[in-house]
């Protein structure tokens, strides 16, 4: 009986233990996901009281001009989507180079979510069922992937800020700061590449489905 307990507890530790570092590692990412959803909720409530002129003004950052989306070509759709993602990732990248960058970075997923929520709230309240299907078929696929990339890049930005703070500790730093910076830049370039894929998804879904809708 005693041997069975020892074997069982050993197996349990082997199964449980390796998962703990991943949970700790992704804790920051989970916070950003929560912040993103908070932004979506806030934006959805604001979108109910928005008008078409406001949507046009916010189009550069949030792509809220739906009339343009329904008529633009594939290249224009890709450029507009990638430009929006590039602005967010650039701000996140620059924030990660500052000792106070995490203060700015924590708001970026909220702003991204707010823009999406604003679009969704406006579509639902203005166009009803048509707006719901437009969101599902045209906006959501690319926005989902882009939002995940922004949260992941925000996590990397905060980690880099913590690395910069660690340089000012009295204890010696084991990792080479130049290698850390190289890793940070390459990570951001990778996220930018994934953002381009999300823009390609956005382009394809706009091309195949946006012509169905007329706003």
C-alpha cells in the first residue's frame, strides 16, 4: 500500500510539475487577453451611440469605414489592415524600450479591443442581422488573429522592460544585454510577420464576403 502511494504521488508530480512554468509564463498574456475583452465590452457600449462620421474618423487606426471595405480592392484591404496592426505593434515595441513602458503597454490591448468593440456595437445597432453577419464573415477572422498577436507582442514588450530594469540591480546580470535586445527585436519582427498574415486573412475574407453587404 505504501509503495502504491509513493508511485502514484511520483506520477502525479511528473504530470503536474511541467505545466506550472507554462502557467506562470503565460500569466502576463492572460492579463492582456482580459484587458482586450474589457476594451471590446467598453467599445461595444460606446458603438451603440456612435455615428457614421465618427466611424470614418477612426478608420485609419480601427478600420471602421465599412463602406470603403465593401468597395476597396485586395491590395488596398491588405495595406489598410497591415497599417493598423503596424501602428499598434510599433507603439508596443517602443514602449518595450523604456523603463516605464509597461504603463503604456498595458493599455494597448484595451485600445485594440475598444476599436473592435466600437465597430461591432455600431454594426449591431445600426444594421441588425446584416451587421452581425458582416462582423462574423468579414471582420472577426482577421481581427481575432491580429488581437492575439498584439497581446503576445505586448507580453514580450513587458518582459523586455523587466529585463531593462534588471540591469540596474546591484547583483550581476548573467545574460548579455545585447543578446536580449537582439531577441527582443527578432521577436517583434516575428510578430509583425504574423500580423501580415492576419492582414492577408482580413484581405481574403473581405474579398470573398464584403461584396455581399451594402451599407
